[in-house]
């Protein structure tokens, strides 16, 4: 009995016959042409040295200038509060933001954990935050753009982690807070409160990526081309499985 030779696979795990089949598969080519995630990745601007310096600044104590008013970058705890009260910056759609949502974001950044002693209702937090921009002398449009950029910058490092099919949307709730803090605090020698309420989220996310690397995750270089190829490989593997390509 003659053994059937095992197909040779490239470093990404694909055989030549799989790649040829995908190249001829009109359904797969249509998926590539219309995939919104690929569109998002193609639209990512190339990071400049200034971008990277800005990220480092937020990670190590830098504050954000809102036209002469300075606020601290978001922490794990601040994001938990914002998500819990349904801030459109984290839950739902960005286009659903109201003027009050901008005020609430600024108020949460400014007050941090102290908000939890002022009343544990959404209405109470919103009432305290009402007209925060006017009272602080901050242009609301500038604040809105800045807050969105701060959050995007904070989560940029997650692009280095391979995405798995079926990944669920993060809720940024108390369970997420506990997971982040309990993972980071022992590795950096800080207390849970120092990590949850004092450490900038951008640095916390980098620590989580480092922990994934220690656990054996193969990180993706944070360049648009590398992210595009990683997305393509996920799509290729999924389509090969669906069609039975070997």
C-alpha cells in the first residue's frame, strides 16, 4: 500500500491547492472586495514618530490639552464607568453621541473613582456632568474629537493580537476590570487600585499584550500591511474550512 504524501504547507498553514482554489473562487474574491474589516485596515494611516511619541506620552503620565484645560488619559476604571452607563464612545454607535455624552466623558476623566461616591445612578452622573465643557471652558467639538482619539490610541496595541473567529464584543464591565487588573498588578508590582484607577489604559493594554506574548501568542507587527495580511489569512482559513479545500 502506497502512502499518500502530505501536502506541503506554507508558513501560514496553506497548501498550494488551497491558494489556487481560493484564487479561482468568485465567492471568496467577492468577500475580499466587500469586507468592511479589510476596508477599515486599508484606511489606517501610517503611524508617524509623532504618533508613537504621543502614545508614549499618554502611557507615562502625559495629560491631554483641551485648549488650556488638561485632563488625564482614560484608565481601566474610567472606561468601565463609561461603558456601564452606556456612553456611545464605547457602546453603540459614535454617531449617536449627544452634547451631554461629551460632558459625561470629560467629567469621568476629571473625577475618576470619586464619581462612584456621588451617586450610583446614570441620572446622577449625568446631572453632575451637565455643562462640564462650559464650566471647564472647553470647546465641545475639540473635546469630542480628542476623547475619540484618546480611546482609539489606548486600544491600538490590541491590533498586535491575532483575531480569532467568534471573538465576542468586549463589555468593559466589572468582570473585564477584574481580569485586566488581576493580570497586570502582580506582574508590575502595583496594587489593584493603582492599576485600575491610576495606570493609563494605553499602558495597561500594552501590559496585556505582553502577557499574551508570555503565554505564547504570536504577535502581529503594528503596521497596516501586517494587519491586512492577518485578516486575509483569517478569511482564507475560514473559507477553506467552509468549502473543504485541502
